C-alpha cells in the first residue's frame, strides 16, 4: 500500500512535502517524496490523503481505559476525595462487564485520536482485551495495592494469579504485553514494592508506578503529615516516613533497578533527576491531569536536558477529560512555556517527538515504533490540515500542535492494518452502536447520588 499526503513527518528527520509512505505487510518499506515512490508494484493500493500530514502512530504512555465511563463524574474535588470516590465508584457501581465496555470505549477514543500504542494501567485487568480488540499495541500494567505490610503475601499471590490468567488468555502474537504496576507510594508498602520489583526482574516484565504526583504524597513520605498520613492513622496502618522524596525512596528500595516507568514525576528535584537518569528509569509527563488536579507542572525541561526518556500520557479521562494526545502535546508546550516564562522552553517539533518517539523510548519500544523509518512497524496516523482552523499552514508541525485535535485524525494504521478510518465503511473494529447504548446504561448506574 502507498499512502500519499501533502506532508510526511518522519519525526527523526526533516518534514517531507508531497511525501509518501510505502507499507508492505506489517512494515514500513520506504518513506520519501511521492515523486520518488511512485513506481508502483503491480496491484498496489494507493491512497492520497490530500491536505494532511502522515506521522508515526501516537503513543499514549499513560491511560486508564477501564475508567473511561468516569469522565466528568468527579469534577473539582480535592485529590484525596477524588481518589477515594473513584475507587468506591469503581468497586461498588461497576460490574466487570461495565469495566470491559468502559475500556473498549477508551480504546475506541484512542484509535480515533491517532494512537496506536498505549501504556495502560489497569486494576480489573480488562484493558488488554479491549486494546487487542481495537487493534492497539502496547503494555497493560496490572495494578497491585497494599499499604499495610501485613497484606504483602496476599497482594503478591493475588497479583501472580492475575498475571497468569492474563498471560493464559493472551492470544499468540498479541502486541499487548503484560506488566505490573504497584499503584503509588501511599497505597503500596515498602515490602510490597520490593516483592513486586523482584517479580518484575525475575519474569522480565515491565513496571509502571504513579510517582511524585502530588504535594500530599511528598508530605506523606517526608514527615507523615497531610491527607495520606491521616488516612493511614484512621485505618490503623503503621507508617514510618522515610523522610525523603518519592524517587529517593524508590531508589533506596531497589525499585529503580528494574527501570520502571515513573508516571507524573511532578515533585522531583535535580537530585531525583540524577537518580532517574542513572538508573535508566523513564518518565510519563501528564500535564493536563497534573494541572486539572492542582498538582503542579513537572520539570519537563530539566528532565529532558538530563537525557531522561520522557513520553506523554493523558492519564484517565476522569482527570483530563480527553484521551487526546495532540491536546496533551499542546498543553505540554503551553505549560512548559508558562512555568519557565520562556517561549523557547518547548517547541512544536519537540512536542510531536514526545507524543511519538518519546513515548516509544519511555516504553523501550523505540526500535519498533515511534518514527517513520523503513523496517519499523507500520504504525501510522494521518491528520487532516484541510479545515479553516489549521489554514494557512506555514509550518506544518506548529499547525498540528497549535490547531489540530483528535477530531482531525482521519486514518490510524496499526501493524499495516487500518484500525480507524474516518471515511471507511466501518470506521473502527469495535461495535460503536452497541458501545454507545452501553455507555448510556452505565451512565444511569453511576448517576445515583454518592452517599459516602
Ligand atoms: Zn494514572
């Protein structure tokens, strides 16, 4: 298949005007000016996308697909209330079927947004199936919780059971890997962190952790004050604050040795960045979620300057409210410039790198995806620049970052196969009508007033 468009953005390398990408099977074969790629092979399909840009498929390096139906449900709450209500709602109001359909709706939003690779953190374990059905690749990190040291054995055996069942139900050739996610420092004890780290190392499976997200988390670790310390005292869980930052604590427990994906990294210092960099751990920057929940702005420029591998994540739509990586990229630029008081803090090209190869590097998948290069997997998206909002286009990278949203994505291809085609007979692989009806059903179950 030959895809042609007004622009091709290989990401590593200059923009190609009037470019083309040739795909054979699940691989990219060649990328270049359309004029040089037109010698067609017999029976080759050609698709001209017109005034559009072809990019590598976008990488959303942090999502919670199972929480998609929580969009708009928990607005304007403080962090402790937010996380408590979210957990209660998930456990009490939603069945496993609800969570699976919620994840499918999230996966649909992803392919419609040009995303081909997701790093999803999931408690119920339903996301891997939803990702696979939608044609997405990436990692599903199975979450594990246990703030009380007495819970360690139970948490580990529960986790091992879930991992085995996920591996058993994983079809051969699936591009969704299974990983582990000890949730966060205020929900996972030191012993549990150590045991999950051993498990990640022994089984060679990737790990992700919500780390250094909020001031509340920092206070909890520094001196046991704040809402999380209070919650531990109320629940009668003993806690000896280590008196250091999240990253320093994880380092002291040996967790950084397995090069985890650190989600958020807002509350980090130059000393933390040095630990992250020297361990080879990576970071997911979630600027909209961090801003919306009032957590602050992660020091992106300092982390990038150190050479830390950084990707972009939308986080759950309960805290965003969109699974739109282009919107996330735009927010990353705006917030980096605002906090640094410097219009050169992050440019459009760098933002598109974060949304593609940056995420691929953060997930250790950069040899396979993240740029348009011959030999890489044919994970591709196409964004229309034909609307009035984007025109005139003087600088295509700036036009995409400043003017485009998920709604402008017209085609998403994963492993050489379309997984979203705005102008196709079937737009995606999921049953959108059924999911729309299920969403209305679940909405009713969630709309009962909250008592607790
Ligand atoms: Zn999260």
